[in-house]
């Protein structure tokens, strides 16, 4: 019985080691790719913030109650 347990353990461990190595290598590649994407998207984030600000201004103009925007501009 112990021989079978040792045999099964040997087979499992011999298959687990290469799978573990492949998993670690692939995980490293994924982390490097994600890091490159984050570095490349930093300028895009600033641009997106400016666009969102402009969109908020346009929404305020479109959804403005009649005359309110004119009164705000005149008050300036």
C-alpha cells in the first residue's frame, strides 16, 4: 500500500513541478504586460479627465433652464 502512495505522489509531484514553473512564468509575463499598459495609459487618463470636464460643461448648457445661463453670464 505504501508503494502505491509513493508512486502516486511521485507522479503527481513530477507533473506539478513543470506546471508550477509554467504558471509562474506566465504570471510574470502578465504582470509585465499590465505594468506596460498602466504606464502607457497615464497620458490618456489626463486627457480623459479634460474631456469629462468639457462634457460636464456641455451637459450644463444643454440641460439649462431657459434663461438661467444667460443670467449667470450677465452676472459675471
